[in-house]
């Protein structure tokens, strides 16, 4: 009787262990030189956002540039940030700085980095009033905006939780300006609510004219990036652009400009070569990233 009891318990435990292992087993490891980004396509066939959004997000959690590439780090944080802490010289409290949260965008969602910082202001708010009097500001952007530092047990104040400070002035963009439409689309893409701001609270579109860039992303103190180095940093050059195709059973990722030896696993799709790789992964399986 006891023998049958132990046998039954053993079988149950084996089933549980197998089920857990099956869910957490990773059939492929992706090896990235730098980082990855998802390239959404409206024309992609059979894309089921209800199924794939969470999965895609896990791929789109960019790996930061090496901490020694300060210009790329600055571009990385600007591109991935949706808001900033903006400091101004206070009009209401002379001699004191004032800080506010401002929604920003450097491009539409999931498009390439530009390095430009676009945002809305209104003169009904103290930030707009401050800048109308003294057109100087400082923006602070942190890697922990999405809690990624905290999730990796890194305190937000640790130097290894990267941050940048941008100082400069604002330029109000007019509808006939060359980049107005792009800036507008960038803000609406990342901040749909902004469409109402213009009508209800007289917001106007602005661009930060950057004068100084300070990067703190590791121990040893801050580093100063020139404007030319910042804009010449090809932030997107090392990105792998990924297209997602849902066939109802598994998910195929088409990775461009990647050599097949950068992948581990046997389940390559047909047509893989040194420039294009198709890999099939079950929806419930997580992706392993590893750094070389």
C-alpha cells in the first residue's frame, strides 16, 4: 500500500516538474552584439496584437550601449524616454529652481532615433511661464524610467543606473516649420492624449535646443558629450530590426543583417542565410538574451 502511495506521489511530482520545465525551457538563445528593437509593420500578415504585444515587449527591452560609449548612451536614453524631469528658473519663487514632469518624444513609437527632444508646453503652466521669462532649462532622463534598474536590483541613484542631463533652451515650432509634422506625429504616437492638450489648454509644440550633455552611467564621475558627437552617434546602426509573423502556432522572427552563427538552436526557418535569419519560437517560450 505504501509502495503504491509513494509511486503515485512520484508520478504526480514528475508531471509537475515536467510541466514547469516545459514552460520555462528555452529552445534558442539570441546573441546580440549590442541591442535589439522590434520593427512593427502595419502590413505584416496575421499579426495578432492581443497575443503578441507582451511577447514583443520582452524583445523590445533594449540592452543599453556599453557604458564607455557616452554619446550612444545619451541617444539611447533620449530615444527610450517618454517623459523627463524638467528644471527651470522659477518665476514664482525667484532664486529657486522649479521642476516639472514633461512628456517628450524623439520619434514616433518604434521608429528610429533622431536625438531631437520634442514636447508640448503651455503658458498656463509654471514651466511655460518660467521659460517665457528665462529661456534656460535642464532635463534629466534616467534608465529607471521603466523600473529596469530596480528590476535588476540596481538602485536608481547608483551610477550604473544610467542618467543624462541635457541643458539648453526651447524653440517653439510653427506649423510651417520643416520638422513640425514629424514632431507632431512623434508626440501623438507616444502620447495620444496630447491631441486634446492643444485644443483645451493651448499647448504649443517645442524642441529642445541642446547646449550641454552630461552622462553618468558608471563609477568615476560624469562625462561630457559634445553636440556633434551626440548627433553623429549612430544609435540605430547596431540594432537588429525584427519582424514578427504570427502563424497561429508559433512566432517567426525575421532578423536582418545578422549572421547565422550568432544564433544557437536547430529550428532555423527556410531561407536563412548570412543576412537574413528566420527563427521559430513557441509563443509561451521566453527569449534568452546573452551578451558576448
